[in-house]
C-alpha cells in the first residue's frame, strides 16, 4: 500500500474517531503550523503575517484552478507537500496552507517539545529559498535583499 493511500486511511480513521475540527498537522507528523510557532514567537509571527508568504496560497488561487491542480505549483505555496505529516489538501490540512515557518525552518514538533534551538533550522540558507524561488519562477529574486524581510518589516 502506497504512502499516500496509508495517509488517507489514517486521516479518515482519525476524522471518524475525533471529528474534522480536531484534525491538525500536529497529529499526523512533525509539522505543527504557524499558530503553534506563534505561541513563543508572537512578534515574528505577526510580522510574517504582513508578508506575501502568509497569503501564498491565495495568490495561487488567483491564478486559476489549473495552477491549483499542478503539484509543482502547489508545493511552493504550502508547507511540506509530499512530506510525512505535511500538506495533503486544503480540506484535510488547512493549517499548512501558505509559506509558513516550517517551509523554511523545517518541521517544528521536536523544537516545540524541547524548546532547543538545536531542534530547528535557525537560519535557512539561500538553497532553501531557491527550491521555490528558481530562475524560471522568480528571475529578480535576490536572497540577501529578500531574506531581510521574510519575517515582515520594511
């Protein structure tokens, strides 16, 4: 049985037992979503909410339903698509929509449990950004310039 099929069976069983409102990334893997991060990093979270990353999925939706059906497009507008515990779809994992903390800093569950800076990618490098900000998708991307504003600010 494939990983995707197993995930859907597991998700379905969880929803049947606990209801859809209880579903979250925390229960399915190591991705916790930005709201969990904001519990300790409120100022950074508030700043992030002012950035294009915080509305990345909406920008994809504005480009039409075709873009939303192309995995190569969706993967850059959500957290950890195709990763264990990552984004499945907007109904099952709405808490992982948009480019959030874990898109750059990696899965946050271990960090939230230990509160150790060693359990998270503290400073993502340019390579992490370039997985989505490719030459073909973002010709004018300048890592040194853009990375200063990823948490908000001017």
